[in-house]
């Protein structure tokens, strides 16, 4: 089997509310695909996280790392909405040692996850303004390693519901988000899960990767966001091609919260 990617740093297991896949199945599939580094990043949405699930996820990553000599399993977490409860965020980050903290925003303050929203174009513009405001706050807070699926709302607004939105009003804010990430030496995730859903696009798309690079961004991470083994590495070829075209020659994996660059083949 031709190797698609050397790393996949966004995977869920049955320690996430929305996956039934045992961690070992994810690890076995990654090994079968010839992947050298994976990060298990179970959901830790700080408004409703489970101490037990996160501790178990972390322990399983440690245990499964021993299973294959040629596959490193990293202890990750997908930290959701950290600013919406900083006390819980501190508790979650203090619970275990992590290699990798991936940070995401699925629902802006006072709203449900974008998955549940079906805005009109006008409503979408308002939601996106608030989304990128909160994302900028998160990036300024800076308590993470990589920013997950930066254009997450578009997966549903445009990809699923077919509502086209003019992104030009949001570009100054997005530019500030990417410049802050770059200045803090943090990574931007290329999330490939959109490649297997209706929209068929990367999150974010290449124009944002190019902008990040122009603004001095050094690190990108690759994530399939697989909740089942069949989705591991799906869309990665597109993600890597976009990264290369944007000027990146490697993807980062985080070990003990520090980036290690993995060259593209
Ligand atoms: Zn997510
Ligand atoms: Zn995820």
C-alpha cells in the first residue's frame, strides 16, 4: 500500500462522545497505513467534559504507543471552547501530561454547535463575525499548540446547507488571527474531514494556508478528524498538496508540547 501521510494528528476514540471506536482499532489502522505518528485527540469541550474519559484516553495513548515500534502514539486532546470556562480549562490541562493540545471552537458563546445551526446568509455573516472574534481571543490566549479547523462554520453553512457567504468582511480579522498564531510560533491545522463530506474542501482552504505562510507561519499540523478507522488519512493527499503549494515542506507533530517537523515525502 502506498503511504499517504507520515502523520495524522487529529483522531477520536470511544473516549469522545461522538465515536464508538476503541483506541486500539485507530492505532491498528494507522499502522496498517504506514503512518509513523498519530495523536489521539479526544473531545474535551470545557463546558461538559469528563475527567474519566480524558484520563482514560491519555492512559490508552501511553499504552498503545508501546504496541508498534514504527508508530508513535501521542497523547493529545481536542480542547473545545477553552475561554468559555477558564477554570475548567485549567483543570483539564492539569489533569494529565499531554504531547499535543489542539484547540477548537465548535460553538460560539451563547450558541449551539454550528452543526445544529441553519442560518440564512445574513445570519451567517453575524455568526461568522462573532466566531472570528472569539477565535482571535483564543489565539491571543495562546494556551494550545495547534488551531483546529479554522473555517469550521463553513463546513455546515456552505458545505452542507449550500449558503454562500462573502468572506471579504472577515479577512482583516482572519489576517490578525493568522498573524498572531505565526508570531506565537503556533501551528495551524489542515483538517481534511471536509474532503469526505458534501462540501469537499479543506479546513482551511489553500488561500488561508498561503496567507498564514506569508505572515510568517512555520508550523502546520495535519488532521483527518477520523472518528472511525476508515476515515484515517482520508483527504490527506489533498491536504499535503495544498500545504506544499502554500510553501510548507513539512508538517509538525508535537511531542511534549514541542513541534517536531516531519518532512513531506
Ligand atoms: Zn473539532
Ligand atoms: Zn475532532
